[in-house]
């Protein structure tokens, strides 16, 4: 049975998190949406993975008014579970699979049925056994699956709003921001709406992504934007009314004021993220009333980005070009700017227009808040030798800011990286700390981990000297900070094999001033994703994401392939982890990893001379999370033997 599993390599939505897993083509490592169903009224969970001998949660939903006749068949010849009278928005149970295999799970409610698959692996039978890379990758996949399931279970009024509600949220005092980040976590694992406006069919797409985006859109209110003339020497006139279809100044912008107006910079920045990551900018909002009704997601995104640009600080002091809690203030806030930087980066990666002056103006605020020791001020004071309430939660924002202004190397990047490194193991670090409230000042503090993940990924930094993680399993290098985060998240997930488990809340805090198991779980999911900004367009990446299509060289040489990550809007997507695998040929099994640069490109170079010979045709594929590229070829031809020199005595 295991041999059968290992030969399945055609599913286009595989989530292959390790080099060894990609080499073996463990096609069951998936987060594929859209389980097969004979009815739109009853749906099963997405396909998922399991370990033999350990409980795994299987679940589904139904719109049937009654679950008087409800049954889950596990597909392994064991007795079905009776679910009569179950909560129709979460019909869940646990099951142990005794043998490895791909099992079809069927949910029957009255006369309706829906199916999905569970692929069970025997850890000892995987390459490398229980300590191998494939088993570790399986654990990461399962952590992702169980975390997303937990977020399904914790929706506010889940049962009461199912299935007819058009919005969803997770409560908390900043409900729109929580909904935005949670929706983003589903999008960044491949659960998206169609760009053509067609109705979603997958469980997560239909009931989380669609309704979460509706809630975020519903949080936006209009604000009049106008050009801001020069108020001092050297400041350009700043026109925020940009983008396709946006009227000339004055124009209408959109900002998030659902929970309060004072934190509009925070909340508008966060609201932009799932819109940018939707990959559905041509989709028209028809479910949320108000100004945004009848407008495309792309226009809504652009108007929100314009409002955020308009809200930059205008005054000519150390905070010029930054952001405070509310728009057009006078003090650049070291935590607020992180959300707004990511919003601008994500918006640009999705194809929205961000005026060049936003970057050049922000350079002033960054200079005013970034210190010589690599720390970032809470309130910019203009003195790089004086720290203002600095701490590890803001260091990653310093890296994001340097990336935003195009500073990809040099002493400031080195100083911030060293500061991030100094906090890795939760010690005293460089510069002091004023942001407690987490179980650990790095791992265990969602805000710190999230900012570090974003900043380090954008700069393509793979290892840090302070990371004590040894090399392996597989080809992971020693000191790989992202693999260190993954290890921590898998180890610290709360009771994922129970119907109510899967969160990271007990082990993880959010920051000094905010908390909540769902938002902390969303951050864990985002760190486990393959992208720092947005997933590339799946169709483009699948059709021509890897080049050159074919090449020929003499055996024993080197070959380079380049992956191209591009958004639906045609802009490059930086900060994406690309995994390369040689699928067949003399160099079968060789792998590589790179992070896309500012042009959305990542490369893989290898030397011919693999375990299966030196001549023949290699087939190569790249993957970004659940996305697979086209397959390209490299043909190695024999070296022509030189003529023999005859010597006549």
C-alpha cells in the first residue's frame, strides 16, 4: 500500500514541505480544497494526512435542517461513526487508521453524501523512519491542517450563522483585524476565491474566505482624500489618488473604522492584507452593502491603499513619512509602521499602485526611528544613539522598512539582523526590552515571530548564528531560523488530535497588549506558509513559472533554472520560498531551495553527476507551498572521446 502512495505525483495542490518529501512525491501531503461532494448542501473537510496508530479528526458540515440520520464512514472497513443530532456546522469525530493507505471518508446526512480522502502514513515506513525529513514534513502538514480546522471551530456564532450568514469573524476587541489575518492565513495556504466571480465550492473558500473578506470589506468606511501640498522645503506634492479607475483628487479612500477610529492606521493596514492576497482582484463585491457594493476587490484594495498613503505623517520632524495610530499625526510609531509597511508591500505585490513618494518619504521616518544597535524606536526620536522603548517585537519591522526603501544590504541591514539574532533564544538581547507579556520574547511571542518571519524572508536571510538548530533532517542547513520556528510550532500546538484542539494559544501570546487564541493561531499558520507576502498566481506559475523549458549540455556540467513568481495583476512576488526538485533523470532526487528576490525570481544550480548516471534527461519542477510549476528538461549528452594518438616506433 505504501508503494502505491509514493507513486502518486499528479495532484497540483501538493504541500511538500521538505526536500525529501518532494523527491519522493508524497502526493498525500496536501491541503487541497474542494472535497468531492454530490451536493452543495453537505461538504467534507479538505483532504488531510494522518499517522497510523494515532487519532486524527475527520469532520464535515451540512445545511440539512436535521441530522437525524447522520453517519461518517472512515473508508477502512471499521464501523462507521453515528453522528445523529450533531452540530451541523461541525460534525466531527476522531479515528485511528491501523494501516497506511489512502482512504475515502464519506459523510452521509439523510439522503446527501460528501467525500474526501485521508492519507495515513506509517512513520517508521517513511524514508529515514521516524527521525527522517519525510516524517517531519508530515508533522508540519498535519499541524497546518489542524490549525486551520481550529480556526473553523472558533468562529463567532458559528452554528447560528451556518450556512446562511454572509460574514464571519472571531470576536475580540479588534474583530475586523482578527478576521483579516485569519482570512489571510487561509489564503496563504491556497484557499482562494475564483477571480472570475464564480461561486466558491470548497468548504473553506465558501464559508471562511468569502465570508471573512465580506466582514473585512464591511469594516471599511469612506474618507475624502486630497493632494497634500508641500509644507516645507524638499517635500513634494503628494497625490494619493492613484490607480486604475480612481478619480482625480479629491477622491474617495477607504479605511477601517469598525472597532474604533483612533487605530485607523493599524486596522486599515491589516484590512489590506487579505484583499491583496485574495488573487481575485476582478471579483465584484455583491454581498456587502454600502460604498463598496458593486466594486471590484481590486478597486477596494486600491482605495484602501490610497487612504493609507494619505495617512502618512506630513510634519517635518523625525517622524516624517511614518505612521501613527491615526492618520496624519505627528509621531511615527514603531509598531504601527510594521502593519502599514506590509500592507503597502502586499498591495504592490498584488498589482495595486503605490506612489513612489510613499517609499521615499518613509525613508525619513526609518532614519528617525532606527538605531545604531539595530533596534527600532517605539516612537521615533531622531537620535540613532538613543533607544526609545525598543524590543524584539519591533526588530523585524526594521528589516521590513529597509526592504521597503530598497536597502537590501549594508551596515543597517547587518545591525538589525544582528539585533534579531541576539534575541533568538529569549535572552536579554541587544537594546533592552519594553514589550513583555509573552511566554518568550521570541518564540512564543506571535508579534515578534511574525515580524522576524516577514523581515528575514524578504531579505532572503536563511540562517542566523544564534539559532542553535543543527543541520537536518534532510538538506536543512544548521542555523536555519525558519525551520527552527516550524519545529517550535509543531511541538507546541495544543492537542491537535482532539475535535477542539489545534491552536497555539496556550503556548503563544500575541504581544504585551493583545491576545486571543484564534489570532495567535493565525500567526502560526502564516509563519508555516511559504510566502512572506502573497501567493503567486497559480495558473501563471503552473504554465511558465520555471525556465528555461529545455537545455542541452555535455555531461558533468552545471545547469541553472529560474523560478518566476508573479501575481494575478502581473507584478513580481518577492519573499516566497521556492523548492526545486529533479523528478526524473540521472540526477533524480537532487533538490534546492531559494527565496524570490525583488524581481520575483529564485534560482537553482546543480552539477550533473547524480546517483543514476551522468547522461540522459532530467525533469525539474519548482513549488511554492501548494503551487507547482511547469516541468522543464535538462538533457545531458555524452562527452565525445578524444582521438587516440598512435605512436610509430
